[in-house]
């Protein structure tokens, strides 16, 4: 899966960007904030 497709999928399922690091970004689900997904940058 390409990076843009993954981000689009996360945002479609109510996920928002929590923070950005040098090597990855962290998305959390706005409905269940305990669900986090690190997304690598490439």
C-alpha cells in the first residue's frame, strides 16, 4: 500500500494526525484515542 493511500484510509476512518517525527507520523482514532498507528515516512 502506498503512503498516500494509507493516510487517506486512516483519515476516512476518523483518524487524525497526533504528531510528526523525523522518521514517522503518529495517527490516533478520534473515537477511540487509545488506538494509535505509527506511519513510516519514505
